């Protein structure tokens, strides 16, 4: 796999995490450097591990994982999205929340389920899976941290509306993953 192909794969695998970070950033307290780096690192680490898991799973278990991965992604993203929408409606807009480690981890797992499927497909190609996983993880780390900052910038200006839209975006992302898998030709 060429460096350009690895870079393109890394960017494409990190877009969901970037968008989820933007959504989460709309509800976050003004991020400190440590919070921003932690968020990026969590998304990046999860996004790097999942293609490794998929690659290791290989052909034998791919049909079992493929049967449920879209449901897992949908449940995680829709759950976090609905929680964000409810939180936007129930809190004082002048009280931004800190993003918890657990919520960040759940969102990261939800956005990285497709990377496991990519990992399974990479098992059939002549690639150095560690290089690919590191590229995906590093790209996702940077894009997620930037997404959190962008989301906070948007959230500071648009408050509840931005947080609600961020939650809706996560729900839509989950629904699109589910729709894509349920309507794909067999």
C-alpha cells in the first residue's frame, strides 16, 4: 500500500471521529490543553486499535462481526446523541459540561466500528498493518482534537442549538451506518 493510499485511508477513517468531536465540543466546557489532547488521544488510540483487531480477526470471524457491527455503532452513537440532546434541554446554557472519559470512550468506539471492517479487508492485502494503524491513529488524534476545539467555538456562539445539533448529528451518523449496512447488497 502506497504512502498516499495509507494517508487517504487514515483521513477517511478519521472523519467520523472528527465530526463526533465537533458535536461533543459544542457541549463542552472551554477545553484545556489536557482535555483536548486526551480527547484526541482516546479517539486516535481506539481508531488505531480497531483495524488491528479487525486484521487479527481475519476471514474466520468476519462474517460474525459484520452481522452486528452496524447495530453496535448505531446503538452507541444514537445513545450518546440522544443523551446530548436531553442534556441540552435540561441544563442552564451558561453551565458548560466537562466531557467525561466514559462518554468520550463510548463515542470513540461508536465511530471506529467501521475501522474494524477495514482491518478485516486489510488482512487480504500486502500491507504493514502496524504502519496503517499508526497512520490512522495519528490522523484521528489530530482531527479529533481539532474537532473538539471547533465544536467548542461553535457551541460558545450558538449554545443549546449547537449542542442539540451535535446530538442530532451523532444520531444521524449512527442511523446512516445502520442504513448503509442494512441496504447493502449481500
